[in-house]
């Protein structure tokens, strides 16, 4: 029975590589006009010719590329400087707790929150109008959907900063930060410069894959682009989704060709990033060898802290505004608060929330549960054989996060339509699991490996079987990380937009897919209700992950935090 | 006694029981497969209703407006209670997506058991489905029990959708008329434009206060059609397919108009609202001064929902504005044809139409003829308070006919080429 643990890694590899591989094939073939069972296509390169004849295609590509790179550069820079300036301080710990909940917030909710804040009729304008600006009516400014995608980049940065900070946090214990900083400090380097010269290279090596995941997401996401991104033209990924749903079948071939182009754009972003890495390393070496000590780095500290607070504060303030909107009666510009409050919006929306909520919960819980089992099997197998996943294995875990979603979800949809599985619960669960699995695995990796194995040795010494040890000792003692895994997996599933829209095909909807659909209509009251659930679900997951172990372990002193 | 014994024995005999169940199951499954292969028998409405029981109807309808979603929620409850039908509203952001699904299914050879049972449709989507033969056979709508109430005589668009003859392949659901809205607290009534040309002049005098949803949004495209009708040399050419006319020449005044409008439009034409609910919010915020919708009660409905202040009023153009009918249609490969028929019939029922026209609910005008309804139902319609911001039917002005659907396709394509530009 215990020998079956090999199923863990095997299934995981299948789950991660299968959909990406088959999905990519399902995208590549139609791009060249080959699509068994679909008809309408003819072999050749003409879909690419048609693609490049689309108006302003180059502009869409540039937007995807630059917004992807800019979001990654900015968020990484903020995280690096903040860690450099504050690692080990109370400020750092406080910020870590503040940003934690943001990690689990769906991208769509964060984008909506930011949109409500910065729009010409948004909360910031309401706060300063008409007293400071004299505006009785919102100014005619193109802030949301701005052609340079600045608001979209801002939202992406605000959402990726918590992610990268958490990844950095996981990498910190393995870098001798304190000793390095003492050494560089003794050599006369400022705190920030010393950290960047001495400790950062080791940390960056560990968070490199997450950074690539950020680039991939930022250069190919759909939901943030729809809510905040430019409209004339849209980013490449957003246009792909439009083509995919065109009644004209040939547009699907166009979309497939476009998806390949997206793959190229994201690939180009990776290549530029690799160049940037070298450039920055060279600059750093030059600075280090040149003796640039930056002893007075107070300004850097202030800037990085401000950026951190802005990122978190913007989303929290936007969410608060959304919450107020959901209870608002008539609320005209420039009033800072609604003229009246009403429960009507909630009464109207709640009956319609029930079904997507049910789907969200079912898919979220099921995918987190399956991902938890698979991860545990993987690690048990690892313990049993003593072989750890190598670099290739690591990269495989990140595969669904690094290959742009649109490029393989399209192909997956093709396959599911052909097999009649589209818009079924198992298909949607499967699609979500592809994205939940990497996070589940990464989340369990460190706690599992740092477990004190002497407990198991004692159990074995008392004559207990490996199975008994696993279920009576290991898993109960790992309840806390397992529940955190569960909460993270669940929140990843809640936040997924594109897989839900394409695989659910409108028949199966979740809170997130409904919220993005409603965003176009601009009914802020109803969006407020949906955003509340988007917020509530992950928070509930984490509350359970915190409270249950506290309750169960209340009589075990050694198990308390 | 012997008989009783036999009966007794039969009842207790498990084998007989199993056989009986098996026969029932078999005959049911045969009936089931029969139902798939053949369309429900409309001549026998009771059999349609019987077949519809227990079916799930996937109604693909635009889902961008909360009041409409709420109305469909109510329809679902009614159908569940009366007819044991489960109605699922598949919320679309563009009806073309539902057409795409049917097209894809046909291409994949799924001629039965399709994923779309009922579509909210009109215009080019209807024309395209009809032309490709993707709809249930002709004449079904006119055989529905509630067809008798439809105002065929005074509402010609229930028979002719955008110049395409409907021929009973779609059931009329509601009437639409392009109506403009403004906030009377900010904009005086005597300043209101009364034609597309005056609207442009008004926009030039009030830069940044007018816009329209970007095509292919249905309402945005309708605005383009309104301008096209008003600017084209001879409106009669629009009733013919666009290929038969000189599209470039005929549409030149429209794009000239748009070029001038965009210069003074909201955000200088660099961004557009995504649909009409978004324009409603912009009117409430004071970003836009004049907005429009296809539903004359839109503003009254929005006032009831606190989305607009109660100072908003309606107006139309003197020479008339676009008007049409929207329908529900059934794809040829629908899984629940009987359920879809019963749903379409219910949507046309006086009861459902009355509730639909209530501005507190939706405010969408009925397709039924008042003189055809029984007395108490007429009274129900007469008693409806259309709301403070709704024009009376006689104030709505003349109806302009929809151009041939091909014009819309060409205009949308040309619009995309002209205005989707990188800065």
C-alpha cells in the first residue's frame, strides 16, 4: 500500500505537464489551420497573415510586453528595497501581516478596488473635490483605461508586491542576512547597499521562478486588462479572448495564432528580463568594486516604505469604498458619502449570488483537497526514496504559472469541446487544479522538509508501521501547514478568471467570473456585493487555517505558535 | 379467490416488479431518444408541456443589467412552479458568443444535445443564424398558444427583424426604441438636441459630456445606425444589403460625423463606455450629460434603484429614432426543445409581459396588443405607472426602420479599423 506513493509524483507530473502540453498542442495546430473535428480551417500560414493585418496589433503587443516587464521591475524593486531596508525589524513583521491577506485576494477584486479609487469620479477625487479642486463634476481625464496602461501596471504592482514579499520571506532564512549585514556594515556600507551586495544575490536566486511567474501573468492576464487596461486597442491577451468568442469560426483560428504570438511576447519578456538580470548584476558588481557604500540611505528607506504602504493602502481603501457602494442609495459626485443607505442592493443580488457561490465553494474545496493529497503523496514518496525533485522538477512545478494561461487554456477548450466535456464540473475542477497544484506543492515544501524527523524515528522505534506514523504522528503534527495549504489552494481557485470563463463556458460561473462580467456594466452597488464575497471567501479560508489548529492544539504547549 | 391469489402473488413477486420497472425504463428511454430526433409536436401543446417537465433550459441572454437578470430570476421561479422547468440564465456579454457556441457545435457535428436551448436575439445575430440554418424549423413561434395576443398589426417589427423576415423562427419578447436621457437639474429642456446634427452641435458646445458605447456593443452600434440613417443621402439604400450599394460613399458622412464628434466626446474619443449601464453610472456621476438606451423606461427604472437622481428625464429626436423588436430563438440542436418552447411561450404571456413592462422591475415595452387581451389584463397594463422619467407611448416620436444587418457588420468593421489605433 505504501508503495503506491509513487502515484503522487506521477500524477502531479501528469497534472502539470499534461494540460500544458495538450493545451499548447490544441493551440498550435489550429493556428496553422489544422483542427480535427472542427472544420472551417485550411492548412497554412494565412491565419498569421490575417493576425498581423489586424489593426494596431503591434500596439497591443507592445502594451503586453511593456506592462509585463514594468510590473515585474517595479514590484521586485519595491520588495528588494523594502527587504533591504527593513528585514528583521518590527516594521517588516507588521507589513508582512498587513500584506498577508492581500496575497489571497483575487486579481480581479484588487483591480476593481483600484478602479474605484482612482477613477475621475472615484474616492480620491471625491475626497478632494470640490474643496481643493473646485470640481463640482468629475474631470474629463483618461485615468482608468489610460492608453499607456499605467493604472493597469499600478494594480498589478499592488497585487504582485505581496506575492513577491512572501516568496522573499520564505527565502530569507536560508540567506545569512544578519552576518552579511554585520560584515558589510563593518566595511562601511549602508544597510541597503550592504544587503544588496551581500545577501540579495542568494535570495534572488530562490525567488527567480516566482519573478518569472509574475512576468508571465502580467504580460498575459485578461481580468486586470479588462477592468483597468487600455481599450483602443486592448492588450493582446484581452483581444485574444474577444476573437475566441466571435461567432465567425475562422476567428478562433486567428485567436489560436494570436495565442502563439502571446507565447512569443511572454518569451520575449523573459529574454529581456534575462538581459536585465545580467545588466543589473554587472552594475551591482561595478558599484561594489567601485566602493559605492551609500551610507546615507534614509531616502531609500522612506521611499520603499511609502511604496509598500501605497500598494497595500490603495487596495484596502478601494475595497472599503466598494463595501460602502454595496450599501449606497443615490450617491452623486462629489459627495464623499452616499446620501442614503439601503439594503436593497444586497437583497437584490443575494439570490443570484447563490449559484456561483456554490460552484466557487465546490470547485475551491475539491481542488484544494485533491492538491493537498497529491502534495502529501509527493513528499511521502520523496521521504521514502530519499530523492528530491531536481531543477527540472522545480521548473515543472512552475510550468502552469510560467506558460501564459491563454496560450494553453485555448487549446484545452478546443479539446473539451470536441470531447463534450466542456462546461462540466469535472472539467472545471481539473482546469482549476492545474493552477492550484503548484501553490499547494510550494506551500507544503518547506514545512514538510523542516519537520523534526526524530518524532518518526521514535514511532518506528516503538514498532509502528510507516502508515501509522504518517497518520498518527506526521499529518496531525503538520495540521497547521496543511490547513494553510488548503486555504491558499482555495483562494487560488477562487481568484481564477480565465480558466473559469473558458472552461466553464458561461454555464458554470464563479464569484470572480461574475464580478469581472459585471465590471463592464459599471453597476458599482452590485460589484460591491460580489467583491465582498471575493474578499470574504479567502479570508474565511485563512481564518479556519488559523483557528482550527489553535483550538485543537490548545492543550499542547509545544504545538502553539 | 384465485384472482386475488394471483394478484397477491404478483405484487410480492420481485421478478415481475423488476420486469415492470425495466419495461417502463425501456419505453421511457425509447421515448427519450425519439424526442431528441424529432421536434416536439406543436399541434398538441399539452404533449409539449408534458415533455418539458423536468427539463433544464439554458437561456443564453445578455447579462449586463441587474434589473434584467432579476426579471429572469423571477421567470425561472415561475417556470419551476408551473411547469417543472429549471431555467438557467447563461449570462453573456455579447449575444454573438451564444451564436458562436452553436456554430462550433455544428462544426463539431453535435447536431443533438447542444448546449444552448434558448437565445435572446435580434438583428445581425438572428439574420446570421437564420441564414446558416441554425434555428429550429420555421413557424414554431406562431404556433405558440400566446401568439394570439401579439400585436402583429401595429408592430410590424415583430414579423420583420432588421429587414429579415422572422417567419416564426423567433418569438417576440419586447419592443425597443432609442430614447435619450438627461438630468433636468443640470441641463435645461430647451437646450436639448432634436437630431443627430444638433447633438453634434451640442457636444461641440459642451465638450467631454457625450459618448456612446464602443461597437460591437449593441447600443453603441445602434447609435451608429441612428447617425447613419440621418446622414445617408437616401435612407432607402439601407434597406438593401450593403454590398449592393457603394458602402464607402454612403458611410462617408457617418464617419465624417464621428470624426468631428470624437474630438469633443468624453475622453476625446480615446476611450468609450463599455455598455449602456456604464453610461448610466457616468450620467449619475455627472461625467456625461446626455445618454441613451433602447428601453424608454430605463431612466425610471434606474431612479427606482437609486442609480439615477429623480431629476432625470427622457427625450427623442423629432424626425424619429430607431425602433425594433427583440426575440427569443431556439437553436436547431437544442437539448431541451420542449422546455425552450414552454419558456418562450411563458415569456410572451400577458402575465410575464405585464411584469416586464413595470419600470420597478424592468420597464421593457410589451409586444402584445392591448385590444387582444381580456379585460382584466388590459386594466393591469393601463394601471402601470410608467414612471416620472418615461415618455408616454405617443410622445416617443416616429420609429425609424432598422437597416439591413449587413450595414451594421460593415460599419462595425470600418469603425474598428478607423478608431482602434495605437497612440
